[in-house]
């Protein structure tokens, strides 16, 4: 498939699907328990199905929506044996045109959206018991151990400047802050951690999954970037393996319960 130049993740989908860490079984089980087995769930900004595919066996149906056709193609490939996922092209500005859904899950996609506008629209579309679930790093994420080396590489190549519009760096507001001021202000969180080992090839692949350093963005510099990163990473850690912790925070946001007026 020819990459779409309009997508910030142009060319990244295969690397995203192969090298991004999943959220872990405990986090997905937590989400499944919150939503229930009869749920129809919108996975908004689904990417290649990082949430949709492991969640689907626990719910009635997942509507996996993404604007990037390459990501949807990877999702369809990886989820070929999962019958209750519908892969749909769309984004956060066209929620009213989607099939009905009872709950929403989002991974890292939420920071690419106009968060306040999306939550206001979800308040209009979701049923009274509908919840919004976010999965991703905690409010104070631990830096990955290869990042100091990769910052040096990105600086040499002048990449890394692209910032999603809904990040803390861009707005000064964490997702928790935005939720607290939204219709879904009843928020609970849980954090799951698991030790993992990541090898050199995966660290290199991860760089090509980021919006700031996709193969399309790097263009003719792709090979040079990859080789420079390999040298820098091995100079920093000759073993080519990094021990670290996979951290997934599950944020469940509900509308506050309505209080009955005093009798």
C-alpha cells in the first residue's frame, strides 16, 4: 500500500504493529470487566488494533475506527481471525456518522484530538451508563532506558519536533485535567506494571513507529538514521537488550451520579 502523505503516521503502520508494546493482559481484563460482555465498544483511533484485538473476545462487538488506511490494513491483517471487530475509516470529528456504540476506549490516540470537543460530543452520543476508557502511560511515565541515546540521534537528524495537539507539552493539561472539567468527571485509575526485556531490533523499529520519525518523514535519510541509531544504542549498551517496565494506566471516566433532590 502506498503511504498516505496526509497522515502523521505515514509509513509507520507495520512498525507500530510489530514493535509497540501491548497494554498487557491485566489492563485489558480490567477494561473488559468495566465494559461487560454485552458491550458494543468504539475503539477511537484504533491504530493496528492494539486494544481492539485483545478486547474483542470479551465484548459483543468492537468498532475499530482510524483515519489512517495503513493502520486499518494492519489491523484487518492481525485481526483476521476475530469476527466481532468492524474496521471503519473515520476520526473524532465524525462520531455522529458511526454505528451506535455504548462505550469508548482510546489508547494514545486521545492526545491527537480536540479532547474537550470529543468529550462533549461523546456526552451527546453515549447512553447514560456509557463510559470513556483511556489506556496508556501514567501521568508520570518512567523514561525508557534507551531514550538518552535516541535523543542524541534525533537531535543529529533534526526529528522529534512534531507534538500531538492534545499532549501535556502542547496544552499544559493532562488527560486527567481535561476529564475532570468534562461531563465524564467521575474518574478512577489503576496502573499495571510488568518487567519486560526489549532487544535492539525492537528499539529501532519503535523509532519508525513514532510520528516524528516515520519512514515517510525520514525519506532518503531512513537508512542513515537507522544505522546511526544502531551505533549509538550499542555504544550505550553493547548487550543490545534493555530491562525495563511496561506500564499501563487504565483511566475509567463516567458521568457523575445524579443526586436526588432532598425530600
